[in-house]
C-alpha cells in the first residue's frame, strides 16, 4: 500500500462496462485492482488468455511449439505482408476469446444452478425487486472478466516481426519459426535472438512497440465485449497476471521478442523485465498509450526503484509529480511501486530468516518476499531497477 488509481480512467472503464457515470464516480476497488460499484455483481476472474501465445500461434499456423499439437486454428504462415500476419493474430484472438466466453457462460450457468448467493442477494440492490438471485441476473450491473497475460511479450514479438521480417527483410518467417522451434540454439540462433532483442520494445516510449501493444489490447477488449454473460451485461477485459507470469511462461515456447522457451512472460501492462532502458517516465508514456477506458476489469503497472533513487526530499517530490502526471494528465489507470534493491532480495533468498519483514508489491496486493516461490522471487528481482526518478 498505498494503492494509486486514476479516477478518470477507472470511471470511464466502468461506463464501458455499462455503469452510468453518476454511479461510476462512487466506485470502489475490490480484490486487487478490479473496480466495482454498489449494485454490481460479477466474477472478477474469468480466466486467463495468454496473449503471447496468441501471437505465436499466428506465426506458427496454430501449432504449439512445445508439444507440436494443433491448438489454435490454422491461419497459415505464408504471409505476403504484415497486414496478413496481423490478420492471423486477429483470427487467433477471435477463436480463443470465443472459447473463453463459452467456458465462462457454462460456469455462470452452473453457478446459478448449484451455488446461489442468498444472503448477498438480500443486500445487493434490485435482487429483491426482481425476485432473482445475483447469480441469475438479480443485480443491477453484470460483468465477468477474462484477463490478458503476457501483453508486452506479445507486442514486442509482433513489433520485431513487422520490422525484421516485413520491413527490413533481414530474416524470413520460415527461418524465424525454425529458430524459435529450436529455442535459439547455436551461434546462428543466438545471433537472431540478439537481433530480435534489439528491435523496439514496449516501455521505452517507442511508438512502434507502443502502438502494437495498443492494437493487441484493443483487439482483446473488443472481442471480449462481444459476448454476454449468463446473467446479463457482457464480458469485459482486464490486463494483469497476479503471479502467473511464471506458470504461463512454462507453457510458452520461444517467442519472437527474443524470449527463450519456458521463461516467464511479461507482467500485466508492465514492460518485459529488463528491457525498459529509458527510465520510469518512458515506461509511463508507453503505458499511457493503452486504451485504459476499455480495460474494465483493471490493470496493473509495476515499477521498481532502488532505495537510493528516493532518498532525498527532492526525489520524492519528483516521484509524486511523476505519478500524478501519469494518473491525472495521461489518464493512466493504476501504478504501484516497489522500492527495494535486487541486492537485498538476493540476500533474502540466501538468509530468509533475516528478512521476514521484507514486503514487496505483487499485483494489487503486498506479500512477504520470503514466502514467494523461488521462481516468483527471481521474476521480481529481474524487473528493471530504476536508479533515478
């Protein structure tokens, strides 16, 4: 704590979910970062969709790189233009969101039949008037929220493909797929991986990558909102991962941003760990280009500072101004900050009993660092540690 949110972005996102503005201005944050209002009912976790894998399925004709199975639909690989490649991404997104919506509809129907919420229905407005339980549509407002995972991994991958395959023609898509299938093995694989790593990356105030992040999240929001819930209202999208960056990474092969197979995917709307080289203001500029008003299920932006970066009163003033600019002027949704050094966290890994009070911010909640699994600890450690505001 504290939790830092931007009123305008949150209010607009609730309006997008069907809440009138006069009700939306009285919002509260429930769970981690999910907004709600009096009279609303919905499941704030409608499952995860790995956006990084969706892009990879588009590059690989719907085939999973780790298993060789045909998991996505067949969208081909012989693209004559980037527009055709991006159209394949859109088709994969449409297919997987449709499956997610079907699953959510089944869950909502079973919940209404098997686990009605009688007490809650007595106190949530409109249920008694309608004579309906909240699980059957009695509440005033309804939504269910699938969450997008690996957004920056997806955006950076698509950015690299656009530049290196279609614009500069430094590698063919066929060659890229072979390298990804082999997890960048060998000298040639590493050369290509470095080439991918050096392409524009989200989080550095680079428009090419930021526009791709906007495209991917907009498409996710649009497809999600097409589907009704079983109670009324419609599905809405959110973009945050909690600590699922690691397990989602386990299921994701090598990706076109230069990430190796089975390593963590990117966190929430944060940049990929370690690639945001232009400072925290560049991170906020990139994040502000997303369509926060359509992110009705909430999002998380994690930034990590070295303790020395905020030692002086002047740096604290700059920090406050920076956060205020993002949330108020740039209409950002949420930002949360860890002020802890990688050196301290590595020391805590070696001597956990000496760091029982080391608290880190995860995804709208705080946790004792030593209680996290080693994989999650390492994921936090590898986040960029900004040395100045």
